[in-house]
């Protein structure tokens, strides 16, 4: 049986404590994952972080950009640690339930991030010349200097979708070592990314990989200079007051249609459906709400009809776009919440797997118990609200796609601190650009600007 080791600054380590990676359908182990305890993590991070920083500092930023491109190609196409790309897809599917087609789509997303790293950094740094990271400053008419906020980036990762890993990959190009805690059901993607970087020529010291429990995850966030945490509301709220930690929780992303466009709503049904159902509805940028001034009944009915075409299929079916739940109890717990909100059961069993069918709920007010909920499957509420109540009535929203040309509405959305990313026009909520991060700015998280002046003799 395959063993997945701990990586301690690039050195493989087999632990006495092993946890099985379980096939969600057969419930049989497909691999053994070494587990890192708190003591091991603490020892490594207290004694050895500077060596990792120095190893990346030996590269120029341009060299690291080129290295990222090589790593992206290797991740997508090469055998890594005796794992073919197809075996990687099968492993992801086996432990998370994600259909092969969606896993391959997420592979392409990660490859694209790596291939476009120069564009990514230009967006993150707002076009600051990249050699500022090599020498720490740029002198001239407008001197500028940045310093690192910490020696490494600790990341506590989820299991919902491989594509989220594209958010931390630029850390390497930004000369910041990585300390990764993989999701318990998805150890495959971060390890494959690391293997791709190592094969591309990255210094092994720059990578720590610690499968661990909650205590180990907390130790990573405490002992790394900067952190990134993916989780549900309960997980992220515990770190809400720590500015060192960038939090990635539920997105509550929404589509808004303005008064000027609402009578043409049938034109936008495909955009609404893509916002809700892309990537199996598993991403924080998936829309969980459609907020309109009128026609809500008709829009909800049309969306229900369209999304009803998404049905359970075999994991290797190229048309499969709906993922079963790796833990059936999770699906039944969500279904109980939906039933408490007035819906019939949405559970579907297919070929021994448990699914939640795509769901559209017509809510009569923002106070409805399902009006502002988000789940790991295609789900959205449809509400009628006065346009003048937008955006404050939306609540915190990671992405708003506003289908409107109304300047007053656009102005209010632009000025709202509760809107993270704003798309104007018939753009799905999952439409992103590599040069515009949709949740936080990794460069700002890892670097701070200092006042700087240099007199040249």
C-alpha cells in the first residue's frame, strides 16, 4: 500500500502514527499517511525556518517565476513520486468523491496559475518592479522598500476542491517557504504540487508537509510568521482577531440583477446557472444567492428546470459534474437543514454513493432560514429585494456579479466594504483573473512597505 510521508523541510519522514486514506465508496484504505504530532512540528519550526528562507533567497524572482512555469507543466503532465496524472485524478476522486472531469479541470487551473505567475505577481504587487524582492529596495525618483512579515507561510488546507491550492502557490515566487497541513480527505494535491516544484528545481528546504490533527494545525498557525486558514465558520472564527492569519471561510457569493436588466432575465439564466453549479458547487466563489427586484418566481423556476439536468453519474463519466459526499452523514446533516427550512429531502443514492441534488429555494425575505446559506453542492436562494436596499442587505459577500448598467447601483456596490470581488455585467461569480486576487492579497499578507531613502555618494 502506498505510503505518503511527512516532509520536514524537504526531508521525508515516516511516522509511527499512520492514518489511512479511505476510499469514500468502498470504505477501504488506499494509502497510509504519516501523521505529524505537535512536538515534531514545534521542533522543526522553532529550529529550522531560517534555512528555508535562505534557500529561496538564493534565487532571483525571475528564476522562481520560470521555475513555477516548469512546476505547473510537471504537475499537469508528468509522473511524480510514482504517480501518473491519471492516478492522481483517481486518488482525488477516491477520497473526496470529486468526478474525474472536475479533478482534471482543477489540475488545469493550478497549471494556469503556475504558467501565468509573472501576471499574477504583477497584480499582487500592483506592478512594483520584481527586483525589489531580490535586493529589498528600489532607489530612484520614487524609492520603495519592502520587508517580509515572517519567515514562512503556514497553510491549513481544505478537502473540498483542488483549485483552492492556486491561492498559496505564489508564495514560492514571493520567496516565502511553505508549511502545509493538507486536508484530511485530500492529501494528494499539495503533495503533488510540492513534488512538481522539487522536480522543477526548487530547494527542498522550502517545503514542509505535515498531515496532522487540529492541535498540529493550530501549532502551524502559531509558529509560522504568516498563516492562511481554510475552513467553515467555526474554524475561522477562532482566528478572526489574529491579523497574521488570512481567513478563507464561506463566500456567500451572489448574483444581483438591476432594475434596468431584470425584464431580460431569461437572457442571463446560463450565467446564473454557471455561477451556482460550476465545479460542482464546491467553491467559495459559487453563487449561493440570486437577488433581484422582481420576477423571482420565474427565475427560480427556470433555474430549477436547468439545474435539474445535473444528475448523479459515474465518477469517470466525462459528463459528471455533481460530486457525491465522501461522508454520507454530512449529506444527511445538510439535508436535515434544508428540510428544516421547508424543502423536501434532496438526498439521492446512485451506485452506492450519496448525493444532494442541485437545489433552488425561493425565499420570501432575507430572514428566511435558507436565504443566506452556503453548502458544498449546487444550492442557491432566490430573493426579491428593493434595489435601493442593495448592497447593505446582502451582508458580507465574497463575490458579487451585478448585471446592471445603473450607475447609482454600481457606485453603491463599489463603495461597499462588504463586497469582496465585484463583477459588473453578465459575468458568472466564478469568473476570476490571475492578476486580481478574489480573496485577500498574498503579497500584502507576506510583505510590508517601509519608508525608505538612500543617498548615493
